[in-house]
């Protein structure tokens, strides 16, 4: 596993971080703990969670896992989006929902959207921030958070003097090491344009299908946590369709890339290697990996760079030309 030093911080996270959004939601406790352990053994030391994940239960499970390992692990969590009472009630039906998704996996996205729609958003008052942080610390079983992100924030939230004063005190008191934002791309650019020194880290989508990293390249002192390296699943779906339904296009790509094979797994690997390579030393990529084979495949790409940068760039050019609609 490779590690970098995030700009403006003393953090030295693994280039690949573990995204915990599915923990205690679509992925149950036993599978989540196995995945966390596999990731840890593979050298991953950055774990990203949020108060709202897993119907409000993901932090607690991550805290259970990190017990006895805390000094070797970086924890990033978020506040601003909170699980509502309705969300927590929906969580009681998780076993039934997971059983259904195992039979009808296509419904996973719909169920996720439904759960997210029930969350309470825009909770950036000082009292909300304080309650959220105290709850996160208790659930995670720790006395400090390495990275605290404003989840779904706007520029107005980041300019709130009372909130800024509270967050600065949290850093001074040692409850939070570093602050950042995890919000929409337009909102992220608005915050970056203000050059607010308190927010050193941004968390954004970035993939070969949605190249947001180029939009923040003019802010060299900002560290990036990039998520959705496969385009949130939609990109992989398109690549699967190319392999299954577009043999002419696949053949053309094969000729262009001059590679030994071009299966769905090859295209997925190229997609992931692009997400890693375009960050260089600027930040890390979050992966949602709950199968050991996926963790091994992703770490292998990081360790060995399976494809040359020339092939990765050519692949990105092919994607930019457009995929079948």
C-alpha cells in the first residue's frame, strides 16, 4: 500500500481509503466487519464515515472495529446530515431489505435514495454541530476525530461566524484535528473561491466519467478526498453494456489500447487506475469495498500500476469521446 502526506496536515493516509456509507445499511454487521478487517490488513488506514450512514449506526460499528487499533487509523466523519426518527424506524426493517436486495439487486439504488431522502439535512447550527460531534465521539469510542467534514454544506454555512468559532474551538481543544467540506461540486467551488483557511480538505466525486478534479486544480494547497471512482456504479454499468452489447466498440477499443485482453474486469481496472493516477500526490481515493476480492484487486492496482500511464490516458480519451446511450 502507498501512503501520502495530505497537504497542510500531518496526516499520512493510505492512497486508498475505505468508504463506510453502506455499513449497517445495505451491508450487515458481519460482512462489514470482515471487509473492514480485510482493508486494514491490506494496509488501508483511512476510514470515512458520517453521522447519517447506516441509519445512524455505521459510526458505532466502525468504533467497534477500531477498538485497540485507533493509533494506527485515521477516522473521518461528517455532520450536517443526520438520521431522522423516520430513518431510524426504517432501519428496523434492514434484514428484510437486505434479503430482498440479494434477490433483486437492481433495487439497491432505489432503497438507498429512499433512506437518504428521510435524513434531516442542513443541520449547521452550533447546537446541532455540538450534538453531532459528541454523538460521533461516543459512537466511535474515541476522544478525537482526525477529519471532520461539513456534510452537504453551502457557502453560507461555511461563513457562519458562530459555527466557525465553535469549530475552531474544537480544533484548539483537540477534539478535531482537521476540518473540511463534503458537498456538491458547485458549492465546493464557491467555498474554495473564498480561501477559507479553516477548511483544508474537500471531498468530491471524481472519476473518468465525471472529472471534477480538473475543476479544483487551481487550488494546489487543498487536499482532495475523491469518492465514486467508478462513477457511482453507473459508469461500470455502461462498461458492462459495452462488453455485452457493443462488440464493435469493444473491438475498436481493443485496437486502440493494444492490450492483451479487454474484458469487463480490464475496463473496471482501467477505470480505477485512472481515479488513482490523476490524483498524483494531491489526495486519496475512497472505495466502497465489501468483497475481499475487490479489496485485493484495488490494492494490486495501486501497488503495481497494472497499466501504463499511456494506456490509462488513452482509455480516458476513449471515454471522453462518449459512451453508447
